[in-house]
């Protein structure tokens, strides 16, 4: 990964000289802090969305963990969930963080309680309704200021690894036998330690992860062939109602491929800002040069967006603000509970 970003850093310096600003990408999305590069809460983009855009976003609520008794906090969350119109099971996510860190599916009151107990005081949590659909994709969207429509620059499908029980082999043995999962034993052993040495019932599908992050073991496949006008029109309507968000990747759950291409039956679970990658670069068939050129194009785009926004009167924050936000987020991430 570090090798891919060497050309990005060099390009950043050259573009900073050209545009006379090192921090220009930090106003590519002026509606949110630091353009979503780092230190931006997951709910910040959702909060600037209007009523039309929110129809496409899975319902969510936020909660800040305190030093109060965990039983009291659990009750508070359950009451707030029900007043918001949804209930367990629920997805818990740290408000600050990336790559699926600290994301858990909470199926019971005891799991919710354990989640709150293991969360750092002062840390924010986004609770989000569990989607009825399992299929997931990352759709990258860019719209330049002043334009009526945008562009879908990439689509990648996400697959959650799983094993199928035979009634005899333990979970550890099934994972070890899988060509890909076997290379990530250290991830799955810690995550499923309580079931690691138990046989998996015959025919049972055992999902190894819940959060669809590549660093957690998810599999990404390039799906740029799915880009079409119907899906683009739907995204244009959504971003018409999310002002001053010009760049980012939508993580969506969807019913099926046909519906996604028609721009129908999908739900936004997250909108990632400035630091988001076009995740098709993690397809096993993508070459290193393909990944590098994609990243270079992304950051060139952010400089262009920042330049256009600067011309409209937006001012760039200093790099010190970026560093402080990174430090704050990094400190919290180290204290988050283990992922599902």
C-alpha cells in the first residue's frame, strides 16, 4: 500500500506548487470539515442532506458514550432507537474511523451493552438500521461545482468471505482449508475465538466478517461495466439535495444487480469523503500501475475541486488542522472494540 502512495505524494507536491496551496483538497467538499479527509464524523454528510436525499439513506442516530453507568446508557440508547422508529438488531459504528474499525452487528441488548462498555468515553457512535439487503457495492461519484450533473467514476462489488460447515470440521479447519481465508487466519481467529475449535453444522453458512472492509478480509471486484445513465440520474438527484458535496464514495446495499443499474432499490449506508478510494483498485486482477493511475486521477480531481471552490470564496484550512484531526481520530481508533 505504501508503494502506491509514493507517486501520490510526489504529485501532491507538484500540484501544490501549481495551485499555490498544499491543503487545497481540504475544501473539495466544503460542506464538511476537511472535505472528509480525516476526523470527519460519519453522520456529518448525512446531516447536510435534505429530505429527498435522506429517503435513500438508511435511518441512523448518533450517541456519545459517557462515564455514566453502562446499564443507564444501554437503556438510553434503546429508548432513542425506538423513538427513532427502529430497534435491534442494529449496526454500531464509530463516528470517527475508517476501514471498518469498530463496526459491529448488535443483535441483543447484552451485545449492545458490551459494545457501549468497550467504547471509549467521549467517543461518538452512529447506530444505523440493518438493511434488508445483503449485496453491497462502493460507487464513486464526482460533481464539479457549477455543473448540473456528475459522473460515476467507478463501481466495485463487495463480497463477504464465508465457509460452509460439513458437520465434522471445526471453524479453524474450514478457514485454514480456504485458499484466501487461510491467509488471514490471524484476523478470523481473534474475531471468532469462542467458536474457533467448534465444528460447524453441515450446510451452515458461517460468515467470517460483517463489515465490508478490504483490510478486514472482504473481497472487492471491479464492476465498472455496471455504470450507466439510469444509476447516474438517481445519484444526480440525490446529490442535488446534498449541497457542496462534490466528491466521494457511496457504500450502498442493494436488492440485485438489475435494480442497481436502474438506480432503484438501493440504500446508502455511508458516504466517504476526501480520503475515500475507488475500491476497484483492490480487485485481484487490478495491476499496481492501474491502482497508481487511479489514485493520481483522484487527487488531481480533488485539487481541481478545491481550486474551483477557492474561486467561490472558500478558504483552505492549514495542515495543522489536518494533523490535529488525524491525531484525535488515531487516538480514538486504538480504543474501539473489535470488529465483527
